[in-house]
C-alpha cells in the first residue's frame, strides 16, 4: 500500500530559529495536505498543494510540493512558541488519504 | 469553514460490549469519510474509507467484523467497535470531504477506554 514518510520525527529549536519538515510518498499524489495537531486536539487543516512544483506561503510558513508530486516540505521561519505541535503531511491519491508519521516541534523560549 | 462533528468525545465501556461513534458533516455533503485510529505519540493510522451508499474499504490488518462502518447518508458515518477489548482503547477520529481533491475536515475525535 501507499506509504507516506515524514522526517524528522522530533525537532527541538530555540525560539527564532527556523524549522523544516519533509514528506515523501512512494507513489505520485494528486495533492498533499498539511495539518497541525496540538496535544489532546485533533488535526487542523493548514493548506493543500495540488500543482507540481507549487509553493504557497502563510505568513511565516512556506509549503512546497515537488515537481514529481511525490514529496513536500513545510518550512517555518523564525519559530515562535505558538508553533509548538505536531505537523502532519497527508498524501491524497484520489480516494485514499494517508498521513505521514508527523514531526513534533518543540520551541524553547 | 466546514465543520465535522464527532460524538461522543469520551466513552468508557466494559470489555465485551460494543460502542458506536458518530461522525457528522454539518454544513456540507460528505461523499467520503475516513476513519483513523491514533495511539499516543503516534500518527493517524487509516482504518477504512467510507463512501456514501457503499461498503467501506478497510485497510490491511483492520478487522471489518470488529470495526463496523456505516455511511448511510451524505452527512453521517458511524464506527461501531464490537466486542471491545482493552487493546481497542485508543483515540478514534473521523474526517470527511465533499469529493476527491477537496479539503478534508476532521472531527474532534473520540477517546475510547475499554475496561
């Protein structure tokens, strides 16, 4: 079955440092979505990328979708303590939707 | 934005009994709903994909007779954990979308504890 791999598993940064998480799929995706989950909460939708090579920005967050539509990345510039949580990518291959293993971000003030 | 409501949020049941979890899309018609299970500090594991009016498609390793999924309408899907055992204790979460390629919205999740 389809697998979506995500690295790193954990990332500890000092407030103000940058953060990046990477997502790779074993198969070509129709689109990829990113979610953030806080402890005890449910995943919250951040963004969807559809086009090959697409780049989208949300304030300090930059999302990229690879040319082959198999990999993606989320980059946070100048992290803040409010960025703490687990970031998941989720690969959409039409009627199947699989999550990456997640990257847990901890930001030290 | 779109809202997906999941109920109950918390449930405790005795070993051997069954428990039903509901997932409702409140402001859109969900042609597809997904059911996930999440263990502490782990990712969401897809259990099954449910399309309205048809049988759910289960992932490998998920017992379809134990985790009964019904998607009888465009706004409601249910997951029934039958003959629950303590190892079924977990966080179950549903998600829904209006169609292929559409944004997927999540319910709030249900914490199941089997004692």
